[in-house]
C-alpha cells in the first residue's frame, strides 16, 4: 500500500500515451479502499503524483512565437494542473460505456495531439478506484478515436477492440477521460474525473447551466448557441446543431455513398491501425499458391534476407537479443523471400495475381487510402524452422512523416500493408510471423526498449490466424516479425502493399526488389 507513487518509467509513459490508460496497482490496501471517503480517494497523494507525471508538467505559453531572436528573452511557462471536474461518484452503469459522450465532454476533456506540435495534451482524466475486487473493460487507444464507437461494449468486445483489466481492491485505473471504459457487472468502482484547470473544470455540473436573470437570456437563440448553448454551435449550413447532430457519425463524406463502409470496421481501423479479414482465400486458391511455392521454380528464386548484427547481436550467442526475434541458437538461419511474386511467369504467378483485385480487400482500401489507390508491391516470405524474425519498426515516430491522418471525415493512409496467410499461424505451435503494436499508427512517443527487445513489450500482439486470413495494417503501425520455430511447417506469408494513386517512376530493373 503506497501513499506516494513510484516514479513512472518510460514504458509506463509510452503505454499510457499509446493505450490511453494505465493500471496503478495497490495504491491502497483492501480495507483502506473499502473505507476511504470519496474525497480521500480523489485527493490520494499517489494518484495525484501519477496524474502529474503522466499529464502534468510545464508547457511554454507561446510555443509558436516563443523565440523571436531577442537575446536573453525568457520563455514563459504554464504549469499544467488538474482539478476535480465534478463530485466523485460510484460508477454504477454496468455493461455500458461509462463515458458521457456529450460534445462538450469530448472537446473539454479529450486528448489533443494536434494543437501543439511539441506534445500530446491530456485535458481530462478518469480515475477508477476499485473499492472491492473489480473488472473494467477498456477500449485501448479510444482516447484518440476519430469515429463514433459502436453503441455497446459487447459489440466492441466482439470486434476484439477491448481488454479486460482485473483490479484488486485498492488498485486504481487511470485513463484519459475519453478512453472508453465500462464496469463489468459485480464491480465496485469509485470514479473521479479531473480536468485541466484551464478548460473549465466543473463544466458538466456548473459551467453551462442556465443562471437566473443572466444576460445570456437576453440573447437570440443564434447568439446564445455561440456563447453558451445548448444547443451549441452551428453546422456548415449555418443551422443550429443539436447535440445529437454533433455526435452523428463522423464519417461525413462517405456515409452517404452507395459503397459506404461498415462504420464499426472504420472505427476499429482508426483506433488500432489494422483490420483482420477472415476466409478471404478459399482452399483451391491456397492450394494454388502453396503448390507454386513448392515448385522447383520457387526454390530457385528464394533469397535469404540479411541478418543485421546491430539487431540480433553476434553469432552464435546473439547476446542481448530477444529469442522472440533471434534465429535458432547457433545458426544463421534467416528469413527467405521470393521477390515480386506476381511478376514471375504464369502459371507460377497466377495465384498471386489474384491478390491484385480481390474485392474484399479492395473495398477496404477504397476508404483506407482514398482518394484512389494502387498496388505497389508483392513479395512472399518463406521462413524455415529456426529462421530469425525482424525487430519492431515503423511508426509515426520513426517514419518519414505522419502517414496516417483522418481528414474530411475519413482515414487517409499513405501505405497499407496486406498480409496473406498461406499457412496457419499459431503461437502455441512455435509459429512466428507478424507482430503489431495496435494503436501505434498514432503513437507520439518512441518505443521504450531497444530494437533487440522491444518485441517483448506486453502491448505487442502476435497476429495468429488460419490459412486464408488477410491482415491489413497501416504501414505506419509499428510492426515486426517473430522468429519461426515450427519443424512441421514453414512460414508462408505474402505481403502486398497499396498506396495512393500517384504516378510512380517505372521500376528500375537494376535495383533489388524487396
Ligand atoms: O513479414 C512480415 O510479416 C512483415 C514484413 C515487414 O515488416 C514489412 O513489410 O515492413
């Protein structure tokens, strides 16, 4: 039981920014938690210290015009402080999202990654204290959502967009206020909502309520909407917007089209940066591709991928490298590839060319990349038992630019990678293969561990699936490859990639392909 909070490490700061929540275990003992008053929980020193470390600090007041060349000019700083937004209360709604999704909530207590180029800004926080053993359903990365969520927790669970976090009495789950959370029935949770004190703490209970004889009463409805509400604000057509209209699905531009996508899929993609499509390839198609890869032609075209000593360490011990990505001990076994698989002669390439215009995949690319998309490459990874994988790479933080945006009501993704499973992938049988860090297409902090070991972070997801599954992921979603440790089957994974429809120079035959 700790009144004070240990210093947050890089990993916790990274996880909080990525997922929008963190578990603070054992801040109080079970008996103390059961008897603590709401005020004592809201003022708990350990909780306040965690808030300060995760979301506090100092920000320059004039971040754009901060330096104008004046020698000795002092920068002015503002210290971020949080205040209770409303009286603490029991979280009583069970099996539903706890979030109060008014427009005001979203904007006043949300998460800002755009207004300041120098940092992400948390405006509101929700602390959920377990006053008895409890379970919270959380939707990781939902604090940065651009799309309205599914109406119920159970639908989000079906989509595999949620995690269940077990809390013992005295634990506290601290989330960004807009991270979707819900109580599992039987839980006993005390909720405290904090607001950055520059963004009208108390707004929910006091700020926008109507006062008697206020000057606001004298205003026309249009003027009142602009200074107070409700309803608040105007739409593009100059008409007053109700709360319901403001909360209408944000896929404004594509919802009206005949090819409008499944809104929940778009929500999932926006949140997690990947999408799994089941049963895209049938048995005959799988057999066609696998037979091609069994052929002497494929054997003659397999090329090993070089192992980088700076990642896996030095043969034969690979010291310092996680076994998750290292080659089998004492070997130099590497990944092999058949490059530009669809460019080879028929019949070898027939099955791979079918990946160019698959309607299930391309219907998704139409809204992921828009406007317009083209297929850019196709290579096949064939890893033998013992083959090394790849360290985590890609991500907003590392890439040439921020290649995932949400603009004019829909996602824009500079590169979508499309992984086609030609064999089953199961962690338990030693299969390796693709790993993703869900939500990392919007992450603002670098990975907190070195290249050799970041694959072992608990946020890394091994993408299992049966043959025929397709995994689409944004090129900027941090990803890597687990080493392959299955003597009974090799890895067979086709990677096609798609991007915006811009004219590219013709491939240079002198340049090596992936
Ligand atoms: O082999 C894989 O699953 C991923 C390949 C990869 O990392 C890439 O294309 O950047």
